[in-house]
């Protein structure tokens, strides 16, 4: 089975491309075969149209909180309100969120989805710092424009499966809450050591108990993951781990694709053992 993990950015280019971990899942072994860099959304759209059977974990929020959708008077279906967003310009979308938040009391400006609460993730309304709202704006309409199967937002029955990933959860399973990404010039060696520990853990079966997977990483790819101070290459692989874990649970009647049966299709869900619990 072909498995992909996508580390997303709202503005891909030469400096910071979209990173795609290309993997093959056989039995319970996920082999990382390549790390691809997409420097434009056109390349992503062509990738989404790639025929065949595959499953991919995308590191961006597929949806917004139902509370926001309802407050803005958007259609209360994923296709409906993502279509509304797709008709906006990026400044219009950002201004709308800013105006909404400005009218809210302190402490209640950015709502979180049920899945965000379960994953201890930030609100998909967040525009700064980690600008996941901008990632949603760029990513969700492109998924809408494809015919891929989005669980649980838009189940088309297509053999190309898109799932929402959150690599931080896999990272926590490997190294706890240690930092492994460059945020400043400080602690460079400590963060490199953390990335080295993560790659070693992937190879040594540290995820086998929690995710039911062994991960095979070659020397060249492993060295590249350790050298990448941004952590994008690692995040793409960790997103693929979550996608592979979900694929193994696709026929689970109580939680297909590792998603609770009562998950809100308007909001979407982050696939991971931690959120399922």
C-alpha cells in the first residue's frame, strides 16, 4: 500500500516547500522510500489527482470549529462552508477571522475543535505563530476540489484517502515534549540530538506498541531527517505513520480509520491513538 505523509505550508516555495514522505506499507512495516519537495500548490493538485490506491496524512486542519461555522452563518456541512471559504481571497478570510475574534471576550477568541482538545493542538483559527488558519485556507479548498475520500468530512468512496495528521503526537511518543525544531539559534545541538533520537526510535521499533508499526528508514534519508533543522522531513514521515496506523483500522466498525463513530464531519478529526482514546 502506498502511504504518504505531507508536511504542509501555506506558502510553498524554494525556501520552504511542501514535504512529502513517500512510503510503502507491507504487513506492519512502513518503509520510507523517498522525501519529495513540492514548491507550488500546482504540484500538490497534480499529486492529489494521481490515480491508484493510496492513503495520505496531511499536517493541516481540514475543518473549523462547528461553533465558528454556526456563528458566521456558514452552511453546516463541510463541503458547504469550505466552498464558502474557497470563494474568498486570503485577505478576506483573514479579515473575517480578525473581526470575529475582536468582538469576542478575552479567553474566548479562538475556538478549538473536539479533535484539537483531544490532541492538545492549537485552534485552527490561529493566524500567527503557527498559522494553521492560513494552512486550512490553502489546503481544505484544494481537497474539496479533488475527488479524494476525506474521512470523516467527505466520504466519497474513492481509493485515494486523505486524513488529517498531527505529527506532534508521534513526536511525543518518541521523545516526549523535547523540542526538535529550530525556533532560534539556541540549543542547536540539543535539537539535533533530539532528531537523532527520533530517527533511532523509528528504526528500533519505538512506535510498535502504540502504532503497531515498524518503520524502515535508510541511511541517506535518516541523515537528511537529522540534518533538517526545521523538522519538516521528520514531520512528513510522522504524518505518514499516522496515515498507516489509520489505514490498518479502516474496517473497524466502532472507529473506522481510527476515527470515533460520533466524530463531527463538519470539524474533521486528527487520526492518532491518542485522540481515539
